């Protein structure tokens, strides 16, 4: 599903998130998404609405991509008032997402990526995916295929950077010197390349 198709989708039922905030059947889904972005107090409810509406689209195939997926099973996800840690499963966004994925309510595929960034909140001994996910995450993911993402070759990294440039994601020009510097700094690691390119 892409933005063009998303713009054609209308709500199949009425939704109410607060006494004042609601949407009606046949409202455009994109407008509902905009509401959730503009009003954080209903963002979780809107997120659940989007997942529910997408699950009804039997004629559309959905690709759901989830970054930092191991964070959904973290014992330390959010620090409240600098004192108390909240577990991931206590956060409504996480509950909505895992319920949607776990019950396989849609037609399509799920791609998840694990993150080393969350290691400071997790007591793990290695970067192995089993360690990153933990017992709860492994149990949830038992039906999924594990794929290791290798480092870019230099030619692959160059093609990726050229794509970024054609999409005008850089504020500065791309040249061989930039490419060589990025190769030296990242050694072809996709995550590091993404991080460094954000400032270009």
C-alpha cells in the first residue's frame, strides 16, 4: 500500500477517541491520520483506528515495516518523572501494534528490524537476535524468518547515495569525495550511513 492508495481509503465506521474528538464513517483515512499527528492526546486511538481500517482491506496487500522491534519487549522503555521505568507492554502504541501483528489481521507482510541502540536499556550479552529480542520477543516471533542484513559493498552504497541525491534528500551536492568519506566512516554499514546522511 502506498500514499496514492491510502488517499482513496475511507472509514468503514464511526470512531470516538474523546468526548470532543471523533470521526465518522466515510471520512478520509488520511485526514484521520493528520488528526493523530496534530493532536497527541488522541494519537494512540488514531493509530488503533488506522490499524483496524487497514485490517478490513482484503483487496489490498500491506507491507508493515517496524524499526527497533526489540523495543516492543523491553523491560525499560520509558522513564516517568526521572524515577519509574515503564515496560513496553504498558504503552498503548505497543499493545495496538503487537495485537495487530500477532492476530494476523491483514493481507500482506511484516518486516521488522532490531536495534542495538536499545542495548543500554537491556541486559543482554551479545548482538545475537535471540538476545536482542529476549524470551518474550522470541516467542512472539517464532513464526517469522530471520534474515541477516550484510554490510553494503562500495558499489551498493554508491547506488544508495545516488538514489538519495535524485530524491533531493541532500542539501549539499554528492561527489566522489563525499562518497569515499562516507565509505571510510561507515565501512558500508547501512545504519551508520543513514545516521551520517541525516546531516547532509
